[in-house]
C-alpha cells in the first residue's frame, strides 16, 4: 500500500511539476495549424482547374552510360512547385507560422513521370517519409531525394572515340493533359550543375531545356501534353581508347612494315600474329556498341584498313617466295623489275667502281689473283678443276682421282721393271703390255667434260643446274627490288588512309 501511494505521488510530480508529456506553445500552434489544414482535405482533387507546375533539377552525377543497351544512368534531385489554395493560412492568426512540413502522401501531387525511362516504372518515386514544404500562401515545394534515373538515349557512335552525344530526361504528366496540368520552366534555373561530379569517360559540355508538345494520351480530351526535356551535351574523353585501341593498332601496323626485312618463314608468322591481335581488338570494341547497320563506324574502318595492309603484305610474301623457289617470273613483271633496278635503285644505290673480285680466280679450292684480262681468260680455259665442282659432284671427283692414281701407279711399275731387267728380250716383253696398259689407262683417264670425268648427261644436268642457279640469283635480285617498291607503297597508302580516318573522327 505504501509503495502504491509513493508511485502515484511520483507520477503527479512528473506531470504537474516537470511538465512531462506536454508540447511547447509554438509546437502546439503548428500542430493545430496542420490539423486544421488537413481536416477535410481530399488529395484526389486538383487544387484548381489548371495547375501550373514548375520543375527544377539538380544534376549530381552521370553514373554510367551503356552504349550497347543505349541507357544513361544519372543521379539527380528533382523538385516540383505548385499552388494549392486549400493549404493557405494567415500567419498573424497562427503565431507567425509561415512554413510547415506536410507528408507528401497526404497531399495532392502531380503524376509526373520520366517519359523516356528505362526502368519498369517511370514515375518519380515518392516514399512514405517524403515531406513537402508548404508556404502560408499555398505554395507547395516537393523535392525528391537523390534519384537514380535510367533513361533511353540514342547514341551515334560513328566517330568513336571522338563522338559527341545528346541525351535528355523527358518529364511530363502521364494521365493529364495541358488543360489540367501545365508545366512551366525557367531556363536559367531549371538545371543546377553546381554540385556535379565529373564522369571519368564523359565530359559535360552544357545543358539545355526544351519544351515539346506531345499528343494527349487520354481518349476523351482533345488536348496536348507539355513535355519538358532536360538535355545534356556530352563528349567522350578519347585518351583511354586512343592508348588502348588506336595507338596499339598503329604499333601493329609498324610491326607489319618491319616484317619486310625478315625471311619468309618469320614474315608469315609475324603477319598471322598481327591478324590474331587485330581480331582480339576488334572483338573487344564490338562488345561496347549495339549491333546496327545504319552506318559504318570509323574505328571499324580503321581496323579493316589495318587488316587489309597486313593481308596484302602476306600475299606479297607468298608470291615473292613462289617466284624465288621456282626461279620463274611473269615476263611483264620481270621486265618491270629490271627497269626498276636500272632506273631507280642503281641511281640511288650505285655499284662500287673498283670491283676487286674480277682479279680473283679459283684453282683447286685456292684463291689466286690474276695479272690482267688476258691471264684471266687463259687461266679460266686451262684450269678446269674448281672447288665448286669438287663440292657439287663428289662422285665424279673421286672417280677422276682414282684414274690419276692408277696412271701414276702404272708409270712407277714400268720404271721398276725396266731398271731390274737389262736384257732386250725381257725389255720387249715388259714394254709391250705396259704400253698397252698405259694406253688403256690414258684412254680411261681422258675426261669427257671440261670439269671432271663424267658423262655427257651429267654435264648437261650440270649446265642446266648452273643456268638455273644464275636465273634464281637474278630472280632474287628482281624480287628484292619489287619488295622495296611494295614496302614504300604500303607505307604511303597506310599513312594517307589512317590519317584520313583520324581527321574524320576528330572533326565530326
């Protein structure tokens, strides 16, 4: 009983002496005013016949731009202002209160939506905790929190990566025409970019506001809809794509040119490597953009030209190798290459005046200098056994050496026999067969050609191979001259075409 009495006394003390549970006079007045304003208020009825709605936006950031899906994602604050006479009061009779905060869910709000929205619902999201600021004159100011708005945008990427885009956010009433809701704007204050955060790949060059008259979607009213389009002028920052696309492709073009100084096998391998690299770069860039057939992208043309130069170089390498291996060349190309050698390359690269190799002859694998032109000719006709012959025809050379050794052996045996036998009868018996052997041996040792002891067929084959070797050297020289010509032509056309593409992309 005593405890209950003490508890009651404590409660009386808290309520009456500490003013616990009561509001200050200003809050009581505001509560009374809000209750008065919302009493009998119907949020389904427009404030007037035609409600003028002012829209302002504060752009925070361009979150992402998806060129393939053609969607721009932005973060912004969107505010709407209108007048509602049912929410007006006199400040003097309400303890000087001029502004009150009312829940948005208790007021009439325009059904403004993003017309080109890429979300499932294009309406501006209103939460249960959203508040609207109401002035004593009946002006309602509703600002929504940071919205992540996804809008559709028609991207034209023909001049990628130097392209410029125009994207917009279109706002309008979904169900009510201009006779019920009239959107008004102030071009100087509609878009605020003071708190804008720059995108790493896109630069914001400016903003604009355009009011478009669209057809009303309601079937019973012959009116129009006011569409406010907030336009953003964007320009791509090209440095990332230049370093990872254009410059890398230019390096591959230089590698293709360097392959002209390599042997045939290395040339083909290097060209195939460049083809694979071009394919990887082209595939990476194609994944960034939508599939379309309206225009040809400049970056695609740039890759196609680079692939064509590599393909032309590879075809020339194969054709040149075919000419050299077969030691054959079309007559017109053979004549043209000869003229190219005489008129162009001999003019820029003349041969040395003193050719010391003319006074050098080869005798049995030894190099000797000749004294003059006559001695050179005499030596060439007399000395028939050369080192090249010994290397090219080892079997014939060994047979010729064997014949010479037999000849020397027979002469040695004759001398020994004549010294041991002094009688005339014995000399006759020995000399007769010896002479026969010598004659037969000498007959066998007589060479059938100027080079070694081989048959006429071998001599004909040798002459044919020798002529083919000389022709092959001639073809190699002419192909080398054509190789220089093709190199300079590819270099010239590559520079002109790629510079033209770059200028077109940069000056769009």
